[in-house]
C-alpha cells in the first residue's frame, strides 16, 4: 500500500543502496552488446557539489540510464582530479593551524614551530585525500549519479601516474616538450606559475601615469609614454611607435634615455602601438607584459626581469628600489619621476587587473624558466578531426570557439612550482645538462653516457600542471599504457558533457593527447556543451552576491528528482539556466502529482499486468491514452538522442501531468466506477499499464520516484527499472480516430475553462452552454461525451442552434460557436471595469519597459543578464495584455 505522501528522504537512500547491491552501475564487458562510454569531467578532489556539477552530472546520468535501457553495455567512468594548487592550499592551511610550514629555505614565520620537507608534506596530502578527498563523489550519489564506482580513478593513482610519465618522456624525446624562458602568470603569494583558468580579471580604479623619456642627443626633447604599472618601467628596453605615425617617424631608430636607470633604449616602429591611444607611444617591458614580450621577440630586445618571486624589486634595479614591494616601488618611482620633472600628468583610469582566483593577489607576468608543450603541432590533427566531423560539438556554434583557440594556440606551460602533483621526470647534471627519463636509474644511465662517468644528479623540483594529467583522462583511466581489455572495449568514448569554460583547457587538450597516443582515434565522437546555471534573474551565482543555491540543500528540501527534473527542463541548448527555488518546488509538485496518480490507481484496484495487450482495448478513452503514450515515446527518445533535454522533460510533463493525470484519469472515472465489468477491467489494466510505461520514459530524469513506484506497484522485487528495457510501442497503437475525438473534447473543455477564467466566473457556478453551427461529427462527439463535458467544464445544460442571449460570451471551436450566457453569473459592467483597470496598469509597465529597451545607453552599459530580464518582462506583459484585450472584446460583444 502506497503511503499517503511521497517522502524522497526515505526513498532515495534505500533505492540507491538497492541499485548498488544489484551491481546496476557497472560496465559488463558484454561482447554481445554495443558499448557506450562517458568519461566524467573529474571534479577537484577538494571540491563540493555546486549547481554546475549538478547540471553536468544530471545530463550525464540521463544519458547513461537511457543507454542502459536501450540495451547497451555502459561505462560511466568516475574519478577526481588531484587539483595541485587547491589541494596544496588545503593541506598547508591545516599545517599552519598546527604551527608547521613548508621548508622552502626561509626562516620560520612568527608563531610557527616546525618546518617539514617535501616527502613528509606529500605524506600529509595523501592522508588528507584518504580521509576527506572523496566528499564530492559521495555528494554525486545524493544526486543519483549511476557511475561505475568500482572503477573510480584519481589522477595521482599509480596507473595514471605511469601514463603521465610515459607521455612526458615520449613528447620530450619527440621534441614536443622542451624547457624555455617565457612569460607566465605568476602568483606572488603561492610562488608558482598558474593557468589562465586560475586567473580572474577584476575591474579596479587605478591611474594612468604619463611619463616623459628624454631623447638621446636632443636636449629638451621627450617622448611621452603612459603606464598603469610604473614599477615595471625599470625593466623597459624600448619605446614603440606605429610605423605610420608621422609624429615620430624621425625618432624611429634613435634612443631614449630611461629615467631613474639611465639605460639607452631604442625607439622602434611596431603595429602594436596605437596612434589613437594616449600619446601613441608605448613603453616596452618584455619581461613583464605579454604583448610587450611579443614585441620584444620581433625586435630582438633585451628582456630584463625586475621582480623576484615575491614581486619585490630585485638586484637588477638601481639600489634605491631594491627589496621594495611592487606597490611601494610604484609610489617611490612616481614621486621620483615627479621630482625630476618627468611626470607629465596623471589620469584616473578604471581597468582590468588579473588576480589569482585562490590567492586573491594581483598576478604578475613573470619571465622564468618553465617546461612547455609544442601545442601548435599537437593542435593540427585535433583541428582536422573536428573539421572532418570525427568529433562534433553540440550546439555546433562552439566549434567556432574551439577553432579560434586552436588556430591561435600558444606554447602550453606545463610546470608548476608546487610540491603536490606529478613531479617533472627530469634530472640535471653538474653543468645543468638535462636528462628526461622514466626514473632516476634511467636518467643516471643517460648521464653516464653523456659525461663518460657517473655523476650526481638533481631532480627537477617542479610538478606538472593538473591539466596535463587530466588531458590523458579518456585513455589513462582505462589502463593505458597497458593494452587492457577496458581500453580495447570502451575507447573511444561516445560523448563528453562539459561546460564551455574548459573547451580549451580540457577538451582541446584531451583531443590533442588522445589523437597523438591512441593511433589517431578521437577520444569522443560528441562534445555536448551545457550552459551556465544562473540565478532567477540571470545573474551569475556568487557568494559575494548571496545568490548561490546549494544543490545539497535543495535535494534535502525538495528531493533529488525535483532538482534533476528542474535542471533538465531548463537545459535548452545555447541558453543559460535561470534557476529559482520556486521552479524546483513546482517540479516537486510534479513528483507529488505522479505519486497521487499511482495512489488513485491503487485505490481503484488498477494493477499492473505484464500480459496486458493495449491493442485489444475497446473503450475509446483507453485507446486514446495508449495512442498518446505511443506518440510521446519517440518525442522523448529523439530529444535525449539529440541532446535536447528540455524537450524530453517538456514532453513527459505534458503527457503525465496534463494528458494522463488531468484528462485521462477524469475521463476514466465513469468507467472505473460504472457497472460495466468488462469496461472496468479494461480501464483498470490500461490505467496502470500506461502509468508504468510513462515511468519507464521518465526514469532517466527521475530515477528514484520511478524506481520506487515500479517496485511497489509493478513487478516488485523481481526486477529493477534501472536494468529494464526502454519501452517500444507498435505503430498500430496510434489511434487517429480516438486522438481526433478525445483531442476535440479536450480542446472544447479547455476553451470553456479558459473563458470562465478570463471572465472571472466563480469556480462553483454551473452555466448553460449553447453550441451553434456544429457539424454532425461535432454533435456526435458532444453526444458521446456529454457527461464528461458537463462535469469537467462545469456546464449545466448543452443545447444546439439557439439564439444568442444578451450578456453572452462567445468563443469558436473549429466550425462551432460556443455560447456562454453569463449575464446572471457575473456583473458584466463591473468585469469590464476590472479588465480596463488592469490593462491601464499594464500599459504603464509596457511603456516603461519599451522606453528602457529603446535607450541605446542602457543597452550598451547594462549587463547582458539585466537586459535579458527586461526583455523577458516586456514579453510577459505583452502576452498578458493580449489575453486581457481578448477578454474585454468578448465582454464588449456580449
């Protein structure tokens, strides 16, 4: 017996344990079945479930549950990323609370009592990982994720580490990994290079200082440059002007004297200088600006690094500035330039400043020795694979983003100055000669060959960028470099589900690595790019705004199925998800609606019969609901296979809530409560059979509720919905006559209800209905279903071809005129006044929104999400106005 209320908190843990006990998630290595593979984007081992994870993993779970039901041998490969800098931060913080810091050759900080070395620190990280590092995977279980947990991997696992080692050594020996001195994003707090993804741009109020540099040999002549970072000027090695800038043509090839330093620096012609910006002349500091670095390479300029790893001025600058913090140096340099009469002016300037997303300090472009991958060479086959359709992006427009990044790709900096991660497999001889090898013994052998004797080697202390190991995820997780059975069976994968922000950082790098090491085979055939989850106003969720929705809190409050269905229903291709708690509450009500429908069936003795033949139905209402079900299945199937998940959710919602619960069960009541035993038995079987088939279609999106109802009202303990087959319906179950007849009756009742609502007719009032100009077929439909129409439309009498009484409201249904005499039910004058008042209020709102959206300044300055919200409000208001206008016109003709 079903409980009166659906309680997801009681159901979800029980059903998930049941699935795991039945080994329902694991790949079966069944050669008789077609394999289907999805690799989970490995979340950081330090992470907790957020709404982006919830959307991403809901979509993946829908796909894998659907494909299992299609009879495929599914592998959904789970795992986590070791998250170098994030994990090191977590453990360093814990150590700091114990008064312990890492031994980096510096004195102990005040209050700390102990240094620990690299080996002990790594032991502490592994200990932390074993105790706390699986949090997010436990949270994914709460969401219902049906990953093959027995195959869980970690990017620092022994097997994956072996893959990293082999790839590094191979690429180095092929000349595709090398060491070079280039600019990197340097985090002065963590003392490491970081990736672009770990840099966030913050808009800040600053200044633009205009400095005058003297021209060598021309007393009293200066060239003015502007900078937002005066502290870098000590590293200037040129001034650039545009080749076509007439103001400076005579200066090209001459030299300026760098103030405060006295260095001669050339004046060069370069397209980088913009004649329309500032003075048209720009200072060039190749060691501290990415654009300047490229100018420096073009003109063979000296690259002078003026910072140390803490972003303090180093010994390469005049003594007066050595050891100063960069911002203290800025103040002193500006003061000194002003004292020498070389500060022309200062402008207020709002600009973007890069910051470390974890350290929250300003990032410095920093010239340093790092390890690099020749990404341009590896990108060529990865570009071709997408051009030739071996891998496709959904939505397709993301291919353009992929191409733009890949065709303009820069060398990939893969080294990080951390202790946690895959240590670079390189050893240095006494003279700095490098030996890259799989282990120290091999490196020692290479060194002995080089030097002719055994020498002492020093291991490179850097570790590899975490994206380097995650780039191997599609094949390293399957056992490569070993030729495992899993690798043979489940590579390449079928689809990758991910966000647009890591197309370059992860997707592109997986493409490059996989094509290079897996015999030219792409890692996946489809890349589905989902949108961002924003708040209900379209704003990005952030803790500072206080608009973050926690998926675990929502699951606790509404149940996992309601959260999953909401995300699915809002996941339209190319459109961000605007998530409001009210939407989740609405879909929680959908769960309740389904549960109540099952209880209704139970109370009316509708039982599941596996041998029931829907093709044998004689009652039109039962033929109709079976036909509607048979037409819903391909809509859901095609929508899932085309990655239009919102359309699958909409089709299911429409069928289950509207067609089945709101219409069919009402249509079925007279048969269930009637005296015709045969009709009653058929209706009982039909009602339960159709509900269960609908649950199968719904299962990939709402697994917990559907499994619970299947086990309580279906075949019980003998089968699980998760391991059952997707339903297939014969075309013969589609019944055109039943669809047309019942569809017409539904439209008729719906239109009468809409008119009643628009006219503010009291819900309990039963009114007369006059039908004029009806065809014989329409009259027959009304005659066959008169009792239903009267009950569901709250109509007292139905008559045909009568004069239209005064005070009647009319509507048209195909060839029929539906006449509702309302003079005795509502006050027509009062209703007209109400409608006009509402329309006047709405007109003011529409005018206000129209004016705002016609303002070019508003459109240019307002955030994109604010503009979108205003347009949505205008569309809603206009739609409401149309309805009110229609109601008023009906009253005017009454």
